[in-house]
């Protein structure tokens, strides 16, 4: 469905989702062909890191606050480990390995707390 706006431009009908996490982690698990000049991709490290982070959300039952999404390439393309991005506070790590999962999750929880404090302040409600 297209709507005409006052400016005369068209856009698709979209609506804001009522569901949104306080923190959203994107974990690259892109896999490239052997011999790619761009390297192997985040591949196994990203898959393992994604699984660990998802398991942690489940274990802690923080489904509403922390979302973990497996992605394709985010343009970082580390030679080892995986790229992980965290929003809304715009953190981006390269070379993350499964051994870093606990530290990354701890940072996510710190950001959840910070987002909750921001939302509680008068005029708050930061994303
Ligand atoms: S392959 Fe993971 S960021 Fe490019």
C-alpha cells in the first residue's frame, strides 16, 4: 500500500513495532568460499558466539530486553573471530570469539540498565 504524504512523496505503509528490545546484538555468521580474498567470513566463530549468546538470553529469561540476531556480513570482516554490533548504543566489535561471549553479554546487560535509567528520567525514553 502506498500513501501520498504532504510533501508529495510516496512510501510504503510501515508501522512501528510494539516490540523492541532495550539492547539488540547482531552477530555475523557469514561464511565465504575457500580462498576468498575477503577471508573466510565470521562463519564458525559467529555461529558459536550466536548460540552462546542466545542460550544466555534463554537461561536468564531476558527475552524482552536482549535480542540476539544472526546476520550476514556487516563489513568488518575480521580475519579471526566474528563481528558483533550492539544497538542502540552503537558498539561494534571485531575479532570476537566464543570466549568473549560472557564479556559481550555483560556489556549488553549494562546497556539494558542504562536504557532503563534513561527511560525512567523525566523526558527520557531513549531508544
Ligand atoms: S564476514 Fe562477518 S563482518 Fe564481514
